[in-house]
C-alpha cells in the first residue's frame, strides 16, 4: 500500500501509472464484480472542510470499485467535541476502516494522519498545500485533447497564492514537461516562487499569450485577508477570462476551472460554457482518477520510495 499525499513527492513514473490506470478504467468501466479484492474494503471519508465535487467523486469512485465508505464531517462527529486529529485517526483505525480520504484546512494534515493510520491515506485537499487528485483529473483531461503534456504552454490564472490545485498542477504539469505560467495580481501570486517550476506574470495578456491551456482558479475569499485585491470588479476587469481575453490564447486552447466557479468573476458565461471549455470533462475524469488513486494506493508495491509508505499496513 502507499499514500497519495502530494504530487511533489511522486516520481514521473507514478504519475504516468496513475494516468494510464485512470484512462484504462474509463475505457473498460470496471464493474464491482471485476474488482472483487476491494469488496471488503471500507473507505473513511474525513472531510474537515466543505466540498461537493471532490467528496461526491470519491464516493462515486468507491462505489464504482465496489468499496464501502463511511463519511465523517466536523459536525456530527467527535471532532466537534474537540477530539484531536491524531485521536480521530487512531479511532478510525481501530474501527477497521481500511483507507482514509481526507480534506483538511491545515496544510500537511494528511501527513500527520498517515503517521497514525495503518492504511493508505489519500489527500483530498489540504489547506494551501496540494490537491493531487484534482491535478490528475486535469492532466487526464488535457491528455484527451493533446497527445502529450510535453511542450504545452499552460497558464494558471487567478488566486494562485491560496490554491492547492495550482500547487499540485504546477508540480504535475512541469514534471510532465509543460511550460507552466502563473498569472494573477502580484498579491495573489506565490510569495516565494523561487522553488516552483513556473514563471510569474502579473499581466493577463502576456501571461496567457499563445497558451494551449488556460486554467482559471476561484478567488478563495475564505482564505483571503484584507487588502489582497482592491475589489472583485477590478479583479474581473483585469484577469477575467472572457470572450475578449480568450482570443489572446491559442484559438483551440482548452479552458479549465477546478470549480466551484464564481461566474462573472473568474470566467464569463460565454467562456465557461463555450466551445473551448472542458470543465465538465474535468469533473467526469475526477471520478476515474479517484478510482485509479484508490487502486494504486492499495496496490502491493512496496518499493515506491517517493510516495511515503506506511509500516505494518494491509496491502
Ligand atoms: C478546489 C478545492 O477545494 O481545492 N475545488 C475542488 O476541489 N475541485 C478549488 C477551490 O475551492 O476553489
């Protein structure tokens, strides 16, 4: 077994394996009866932050593989009584949950869970750190439109600073050979970009010029302190991807957004629902990559140095 905590920790081979597995699952649509080994397994879905698409697609992925799942939120569980993450994880382990899918507002929380849980832990988004399965869904979608990610110019536009989706995509797409551009107001670009394999643009026209893929991100108001943007309408006037600004990118470019979209802010309706948009394909592929991630996490490969391997786990 192995954890899926961050794309940054993965070898290119792992990323390729995951993407191939997801494409194969999509093509051959496994029925629960062809995935007997997972039938006895129970997935614990630990969501400390709101989520619609990620939670539902993990549930659909579990169902597709014939796995059982049980959901825990902050309300309705002992977490609301102040139980620590460590104790919650140890309790889940003792009740016989086989794997954890976890979303948490603290960056790095899944690493702590992985330390105390004896099965695979899959990060479903941790704070401002990573959201590996979203990046895998995005790469899978890109690969359905281009033969390879290598050499593509991919511009990620918007609130990069608060975005775990951006961080996972920066690592994944650059590992696969793309030129990654981060575009947004200076206050919403990474503060210490030195270690990131991407270039920074605070001007939309330069940032998305000739892009093969334009990925817009949500303005994460819940993580945003005051003073980062002067107003949402000013943001929209400078960084919105709309029927006028999209012309700066390549005519056949893909328009992506991990959702949820603030319509009329990051994207206008014409572009969100237009011919270049692959947003619903991202959602659809989210289920297949999550099935792949679950299979991969349970697969019995113990020589994977990059993905942290837990001791004493069931394989
Ligand atoms: C993102 C998230 O929660 O990280 N959404 C998602 O999982 N598809 C992005 C966001 O909240 O803006």
